[in-house]
C-alpha cells in the first residue's frame, strides 16, 4: 500500500466516530449506603449519565464491569468503607476514575485523601454546589476517558495500516 493510500485510510478512520455517531450515556457506578442520597444522585445524573446504584461496597464490587466510565464513592459506609472499595476497584479496573463524594471528614481531610489516593475528585456532600461540582468532575472523567480510548484505537489502527503497508 502506498503512503498516500495509508494516509487516506487513516483519514477515513479519523472521520469515524465523529459527531454523527451518538454515544450511549456513560455508565457511572454510584455507591452510598444512604438510600436518600442514592435517589438524589440518580436524579442529578439521569439526564447525562446511566447511574448504576449500589447500597454497599460489596454490591458495588459485584457490579463492577468494563462498561463503567467512572465511580462515585461515599467514604463512610458499614462493612466496607469507600477507601477499601477504592483499593479493590484499583485491583480490577485500575484506569476507572473514582470520585469520593462524602460529608465525612473527621478522620481525613480532603487534601490528605487526594494526596494518598489520587482520586479523580473529592466532592463534599451537603454543600450548595455539590451536585454541580460532581457533574463537572464526572463530565471531565468521561471526556478524558473517551479521548484516551479513541487515541488507543487510532494508534492500533495506525499500527495495523502502516504494518500492513510495510510488508
């Protein structure tokens, strides 16, 4: 394959996935032991995201899958706290962005949590702008994640196209 044909193939590839194709709503794992908080987050997220609601860390880990584009974790939960859920998510899906969403700050300050765990975000429940901040963080997580996956797909396709042309 000539260099110009390979470049034309890449140009066609770049045209795929453009604005004409509508992507499904991003799936967001939401983990909070309080049913009222889960219901509030479901309402907040429903227009832009597909919320996968879980009432415990164990339930969240059972529902963890590759389709998820981010996770929102409460910190203080019975049986398994949000930090343990975070560690277990990292073992299975290390690239999944995790946002801590919690009012509980007695044992760790948000800055300490950010430094220790490096979450995609930390939003404090109960603040007037908490839901909007959470939406902003999740939009950013999805945008970055989708961009990374698109770059990976393009790299693989470039490799395939150019490797085929050099043989």
